[in-house]
C-alpha cells in the first residue's frame, strides 16, 4: 500500500506544481525534504539511544515480566475465551507490556507469537474470533506510556517542556482504546445476535 | 498542574528503571550500552523510509497541494474542534508511521511546538497507531483472512483519538 501512497503523493505534487507554477519550489523541496529527514534522525539519535538503553535495563531486570503479570487480570477480562494461564495469555501480556514501554522492536515478534497461540488455542482456521480481534485492536491503538517520538520532535522545535503532552496523551489514548474495544464488542454482538444465528442455520 | 506532572514523568521513569535494575543485580551500564546500540540500529533503519516520505511530504507542501487539501477539509476538521493543519496527519496516521512523523515534523516547524496545532498534532501522534500496518502484519503473519469487524473497530479508536486530541488539548493547555 505504501508503494501507491508514496507514488501518489509525489505525482500529485508534480501535477499540482505544473498548474500553480511552483515547479522550482517543488524541485528544491525534494532535496530539502530528504535532507531534513537526515537532520531529524541525527537530531533524535541521542534521545533514541538513551531511551533504548534505559528500556534494555527494564528488559534485563525482568521488569517487563513483572508488569506483564500486573496487567494480566485486566487482559483476562478483555479476552475471556483465552485460558487464564495459557501460552496465548502469556504472549498477549508480554506484547501489551512491550507496547506500554514503547519497545517497538520487541512488541512485534511477541505480538506475532501471541497471534499464533490464540489461533492454536481457539482452533481458528482462517477467521478471527473476538479475542483475536480485540488483541489486534489493542495493537492498532497506542498504549505507549511515554510518547517518545512526539516528545522528541517537540524538543527539536523548541517546546518549553517536550513531555508536557504526556497526561493529555494518556487520557486520549485510553479513551480511544476503550472506544475501539467497545465497538468491537458491539459489532461482535450484532453479528452473533440470535436472529442472525437462526438465519444462518436456516440457510445451512 | 497537569503540565508539572508531565515534566516529572520522564526523570521519575528513568530513575525507577535504573534503581530497579540495580536491585535486580543487572549491570545497568553495560545493559544500557547494549540498548543504546539497538537505538542506533533502529535509527539507521528508519532513515531511508523517512527520507523518502519527508521528501514526498515536503514536495506536496511546496506544490500547494497540501494547502488545497487542507482548505477543502477545513470545515470538517473545525466542526470537530481540530485545527485544519492536522488534516493531512489524520489522513496518513493510520497508514504510515514514518509518514505521519514527517507530517508532525512539518506541522511543528510551520506552527511551533507549543502552538495549538503543534500540540494537537503531538497528541495525535502519541495517542494513535499505524492501524493498517499492524492489521496487515499481525493477520498476515498467521494466515487469518476473514478479519471480521477488526477494521471498523480499530478505526473507531483512531477517530476517537483524533477528535479527543483537539478537545483535550484545549482542556489540558487552556488554549
């Protein structure tokens, strides 16, 4: 999908530039945009390494496992069809913890592992069930405790206090996640409503 | 008060991790160095993506197309209390992480980090995720084809996050 989006953005820019007469600006923008990407990454390199270093300590000291245990009662409520102490539940909790701490590199493999375990435990073939959908929804919403990327960008642009958005981010992302989960419960209930189920058996 | 709280979170978090590491007898500095190397790798990995996307977004802005798009969608954004500058971010956020980072960067440099648009953009970036990417990677990875109501649920979360960013930025920062 990114192939099309990227090509689309560039082609639209060029076509637009022809009509607005902004061709010189667009051609210099191509180079300056690429250049500023380098500046951003270099500018954030220190903060990025500092952050990853701290997180490595959290990982090695098994803080992540502790947090996973701490959040598991909540996750059990969200995914009631998983065994409370099964492999799937364990992988789910580890993935959610990695996401909370912003360990993007660790979260994806743990998440894939969780998906495989959910599939196995719930004997799914090619259709997702409620627990799996809720798990993916949790991964498509941001549950990161510290909004590092946004804060680093804010630092670059002279924010008085780059991390001051954190409480606001917490409230916003919790509400967003709650809305997503509620919608998944609602849609799941609609699909499995008695009327529908009866109609389906009639068809069969 | 909330602003003060935001200031304390980072140092408190760092101190907690280091002290916890010491108590668990982890050689904290060695560990830190290993992690920092990972940070180097991650940065190197996102650089090419960011170059491509930031070049594209900067071109879009220079051509005037971004402004045109923003103007078209301005009434929609303002109706839900969002500054029109975040329209492109709202569109690209569910699709591309680096792409939205490129747009946040351009919003912050145009309007300033502590402007209303800058704050809303930062909150959106911090409170939403790359929905379509996560869906593709996770379901693709285990061969689930029928994803039922995943997308509408996930997009409900994104939409809620975006609308709330506008409202809550006003509440938290008195703008």
